[in-house]
């Protein structure tokens, strides 16, 4: 039995305390915005960059799923009474995550973004699979296998590129540039929002714990390729 009160339906959620409701809205809005923004700036353009029909086919699956993630969060948000523009990146003031500011120009960068960026997404979603707001928990459980596919997609194609010395050097350079932006995705340490999420059983980990988990897991992913992560200052968050 969970120590937190569970809200199993939207009807129960509607009668919940405002602090809890607002916390749920924030998470749904953030996912809706970032899934759509990421689909537009990375996944969809990568179809044109993919080097062969097999790669294009696989990217198309990723694109379909990422737009699907946005759509599912957007639909849940609508059912929660969130105004549509608040969940659409070009109609809201809320900025997407800063990883989205990285200007991707090549297929190899896309593979690194999927390998390391979607691993961060997995950790963020994992934290929601026990969420006390069940419609959100169900969404997290539904998207989880797809995020695993995206990270594996990145790992597989990156592994192929690393078969040559030049490829390996290229990937290491992209890791050096892309990796340092990603740990920001977990939010600030000692975050007030995160404290509220944990108080209500919406999330279970602190931002610091998720970031530490990410650094460990990202480290072992790149180690398999015989590569390394650049040193970052974990106290800077
Ligand atoms: Fe996604
Ligand atoms: Fe993804």
C-alpha cells in the first residue's frame, strides 16, 4: 500500500486540493511542450538526414512515437481543463528544456541526442510510474517502452558509427558538446516544485537523485562504446 493518497480517476483529481492539481498540471504541460518541440527540432528533421532506407524507417517510428507522446499528454491536459495554448510551444511563454536549444546539423548528432537525451527522458518517466495521479501514471507506463526504444535506437546507430576510428572520434566530439547540456533536464537542485511533487507522491526522487542516476547510467552507455563523458561540475545545478 502506498503511503500517499491515490487519485485513480480524473473525477477524483477534480476534487483534489489545488496544490496537488497545480503540480499535476505543471508536469503535463512540461511534457506536452517538450515532446512536441523535440519532435519538431530533432526527430522529424532526422528523417531527411538518415543515411539509408533502414535508418529512415527506424527514425519514422521514433517520430511517430514522439508526436504520439505529445498528443497523449496534450489530450490528458485537455481533459484536466488546461487551456490548449499553454501546451503548445509556439503559443506559450514557457520555454522548452534547454537541451532543445542545441542546433543539430547531422545524423551523428541525432544518434547521440537519442542515446543520451532519451536516457534522461527514461529516468524522468520512470519517476512517474508510481505516481499518485493514476491517469499520469498510466501515461508514463505507456510511453516507457517507447522511450527505451529511442535510447536503444541511439545506442545501436552510434555503435555502428563507432566501428571506424574517424567515426569514434566524431561521436566523442558530439558527446563532449551535447552531454553537458542534458543534466539540466532534471531541474534545479533543492527545487521547490520537486518538493511539492514528492509531498504528494507524484514523484519519488529529488532532482539531485535523478541527475546522479543519469550520470551513472550515461557513463556506462558511453563506456560500452569505449568512449567517455566530459567532466561536468555536479554542484553547478
Ligand atoms: Fe518522448
Ligand atoms: Fe523519446
